[in-house]
């Protein structure tokens, strides 16, 4: 196995498994969403064990984000917690989600510092500015729903806006990192390909819902009603989760596969 071959083989499998959430009964998405996120979290722990220093911290924080996020990716778990916590549920969820996203945001900052994004060329910064502007549109587009939620519950409004802002911040922070890969690393290291796929998967899992919202011209609360009902939205979420997991696995196995290729090449014919 090689990294490129694994990516080529896994791409149609990921696409098929994601589209299945749109075709199969809702139970498929309800099981696959938290399972895929939790599996990616464990894989991130496995990748972290391979590194030292800053990169290790980044993957540990990504693992923390994914493992903390996994329970909230299950509608069944959320229903059980709502019944158990009653009126305290929204306040608890706000604190929990803030902690969860803080881990990812800190990981993003570490990755940005490590990748030395100051090396990004002018066109990369223009793209990053465009992404940041799109993020502003995403936040503004949610303000009307935010105001409506405030009339219902302060905590519900805070959760809605906080998650949206965190998602946009991560997308904006990782854009120059992704551009740096296309600018420099793509031709040099296959390992950088798998690392960038991890970043792409994270960004897609966070922001595809907002582009879906913009495309439907519907408020997110209406779009959210499709979540884990066997919808296209379920497929989009699962696509991001599966890309993260597959990329993490390939990233950790890259060196083993490279050694195997070299060893096979050195064997006498």
C-alpha cells in the first residue's frame, strides 16, 4: 500500500458511505455520525503518539475536540440529556460546547504557528481574505435566528451564535495553512497531503452546513430539522467526518508504507 493508492481507493468508499446517509433510513446517520467522529478522535490520539512537541499537542487537542464532540453528534444522546437535565440542559450544553471548540481553536492556532503562514504568497492572502469575508456573511446570515432564539432562551441564542463564530474562526484560521500546502508542499511530501486532508475534513465538517443553509435560503433552525432524518445534510456531515478519519489513518501509516516501498525496491529480483 502507498499513500496515494490508499487515497484513491478510499475516496469512492467515503463518497458511497456518505451518500448512503441520504438514501438509507435515518438510523444509519444516527449511528454513523457519532461513530465516525469518535473513531476519528481515537485515530487522532494514535497520530499524536507519533509526534513530539507542538504537533503532538495539536493532534491531542484535535482528538479532545472530536471525542468531546462525538456525544453531541448523536440525537439520541442529546434527547436523553435533555430529559435528564431539564432546565439546566442548555446552560450545560453551552459550557460543554465552549470547552469542545476551545480545544479545536487552540489546535488551529498551534498549526498556524507551526506552518509559518507568513510564507503564504499574496494570492493566498487574497483567498484567505475572501474566506474571512464569507465567514462574516455566515455570521450575519444567522443574526435574525439568533435574535429569535434570544426571545425563547438566552442560552439557546448563545449556543447558536457561539458555535457559528467558532466554526468561522477555525475555517478562517486554517485557510492560509491549506493554501500553503497548495503553494509549496504538494509537490514535495505525500505526508503533507494527508495532513492537509485532515484539515480539509475538519473545515468541511464544520462549515458545509452553513453553505447548505445559504443554498436553501432557509434559517439554520429550519435546516437543522433535517439533521439525522436521512437527508442530504446528513451526507454532508458524514463526508467531513469520514475524510478526517481516513486522512488521519493515512497520515499515521504514511511512514510505514514508505519504508515498505523502499524495502521492496531493495530486494533482489
